[in-house]
C-alpha cells in the first residue's frame, strides 16, 4: 500500500513552522532530501512507514497529511469494448 500526500503546500508550511529547511527536515526524519522532494512534488507516493516518519517529524497525525491508495488494479481497465444493447 502507498500513501498519497493530501497537500504539498501544507506539508511545506508545517516543515518550515517546525524550524527546518527541506534538507534539514529530511536529515531529521532520516530520509534522503531527494526522496522527500519527490514526495513533496507528488512524483512518488511513500510507504506508510515513510509517511509516518514525515507526519511524526512535523507533529501531525498521518491522516492529517496522507490518505491511503488502493493498490489493486482497476476492474474497468479492460481492452475489450463494452456491449451496447
């Protein structure tokens, strides 16, 4: 399962209000600054473990910053055309 960031701007603000730069915060929570940048730019959806580190690092609950993505493939992605009656 992956987690999707609800609001990158809100997380950036929380990081700043916690007294960290993006690089300083990434060191604080023990993730690379490049990976944190990808999360903040919504180019990658972090695992629940990383989402928890980020949330805890800014003093928030995980549900305040992230929502869970359903990892199952869509059942509507069939390549067969639908029959029309």
